[in-house]
C-alpha cells in the first residue's frame, strides 16, 4: 500500500496587504500546498500601508539577516520578468548614507553573494562629489547600489491576490471580529471558522485585533508613516536614505521627488491617522539643508504601519496555531518576497 497522503493544512490569513497576499500565494502554490482562506477585511475601513508605501527597495540593511532578506528579494525581482511586471520595478540605484562608524562590512559581503557587483562603499568626499548632498558630518560613509530602486507594493499586492485565487485560495471579504483558541476565526457576522493555523497579517490593525482577541501584542506597535511629493531640481539621485538627517526619498516621475522623515507618532490609530503639516514643513527645510535644493510639498500622504521591537517581517507565534506576519521596520516592501517564502515554509512544516 502507498503512503497515506497527509491532508492539506487549513490556513487562514487575516489581512490582504502585500504581506498577507504574498504569504497566501506562497502557501497555496507550495509543493505541500495549504488550503488558504484570505480575509481581506481584517479591520473596518482598512486602508493599509501597502496602498501608499513609497516602495523603496535595496539590498543594504544594517543587520546581516535583514540584509540577506532584502538582497534576496531584489535578486528575485531582477531575475524574473514576471516579478518585474508585478512590482513595476524601476532600477534607479540606491544610496544609503551612514554616520561615522556605521557597519558596512558584513552587509556588503551579503550583497556580494546575492547581487554581485552591485554594491560599493564610498566616503564623505565622494558622496559630496558624486551626489547632490550639500552637507554631511565628518566620517560619513555610504553604500551605493546599482541594482536597487523602487516598486509599487500596491501593484504587487494586486497581482499576488489574483494569482493566489487562480491557484485555489479563497478570498473572504467578511470582517474578522476576533481569533480564538483552536485556532479559529470569528467573523463579524457571527460565523466561526476553524483552521490548523491562523496568521494575522493585518499590518497596523494587527495589535488591535490581538488585544480584542485577548492575546498579547507580542512587541508589536503602530506608528504613523508619512511622506511628501513635490517638484525639486534634483538630478543624479535615485532612491536614498540618509541616517544622519533621517531624510529618505526616491524619484517620483518627471521632475518630482518623494521625500520623507521618520515620525515620532507611536501607537497611532490606523483608522484616524491624518497628515502632519508640521512634519511636511520639516521635510521641506531638511531637503534644503541637506540637499541644497528647494522642495515644496505638493501632496502629503500619511498612513500607519506596524513595527516590532525586534525589527523584521517575520512569522511570529503568539499561541497554539496562531501567528503574526507583520512588524518590519516600516519598509516591509524591501523584504516581503523573501520573508513570505520563509514564512510559508515554516507554516507548512509546523504542527
């Protein structure tokens, strides 16, 4: 007699952002494919960060684990015509500026393995010579990457949802009320749906859903994210991050740039977040000081994202059969392709 075939795992994924959509696609197309239900209305009025993300992608990250996930994701996009189309990948190059003493050796070695010839470390004088920076502190260094740029997380999310459904996933639009031991998903209409695994991938709504379900937040917190788009005479600069000032950005069409600064608005309500005019003004002043160019914010976008006290888009266990898949560092688009593959493999081999 042949071996008894193991029944397919029943998996619920709550949240239809780019992380949830890609996890659903990975799980339903794996060799030991799961039966996947994707609840896309994990929170009332869910307008998640995937729809407004700036989508900067690069290989360099300060830690080697995060760098490996980011570099693997960029390499996967560049090696696949399908993914280049799904993501709308634009290769503008990337500049990541660190303060004196910033660690580059380990991450750059990772980049060399995944994206050979892409990365180079340069010093302050060359940054000021080759890029439109007006001021930098002594000792600043930068990692320059050829194979980097930006994607559209919204476009990737749409494609992943479409392909997941085509592969057999079921999309459920009924809002989720709570998750319960078992594990199961209880929907707003009173339905109770049992599964082998339930994954909360609802981004900024995840901590609220955990609390409502009587579960610990597990180190997850919300934070407002915000950027502005406007015209500015910048040339020769692709996607960039300057750790010294906090300024980050990327080209945004002809003659326009997306620029932003980190916010300090922790524990923001994802349903009521609004643009902070004072932060938009700070971005304008910072751009003029650091880049030496005028920048007028023509449009400011605010949203909410989910962070973890140990950064990284990872599958985290919060109870028997219950997991979260969120809590990167506000830029999960960089690592979501690699992270979703790892998460699906872990999920499908766990008991």
